[in-house]
C-alpha cells in the first residue's frame, strides 16, 4: 500500500529550527514532484514548498530564505528544514509526492 509518513514536528521556541521528514513506501521519488503543505487553525491549507522531479524548488514568499526543501530519492525521503521559526509558522504540516499525501505532523512555535 502506498503511503507517506511525516515526522519531526514538535514544540519549538521562536527563532528555533526543526527538520521535518516524509518517508514513502512504494513511491519512486525521482519521477514525481513533491512538496509540503501546512494548515493553521482556522485557515485554509497552504502550499509552502515544492520540488519538481527535475529538482527545481519553489517556496511561498512567507518561508523563502527560512525553509529548505530537499529529498533523498534512494531513501524515499522528503525533507523540510525550517529555520528562524515564527509563531505564525504554527500549523499541521503534511507532505505529498505525486498524488499521495501524508497525514501530517504538528509544528508549534511559541513566543
């Protein structure tokens, strides 16, 4: 069964860092675009970072310069390095690879 599992979320103080991981099964990361969404309480889901099959990366303006998306295709793992975290980054973060999406991991940033 194809699925994705995120990890690495948690509670961090503003200014801190977290690295999210997204491990997939039965998915060839090399052939598919992938990325990360987040959904804050009371807000719509937001696409924040993508990586194309060819490797091109894109970010929403609010995370540019602070977040970095990467992947290790051999390990079927997608990453999101998050630095200089702000309280407004608090959300449930979920990954996708192609049409498959994970369940999400909570990130809470305290002042």
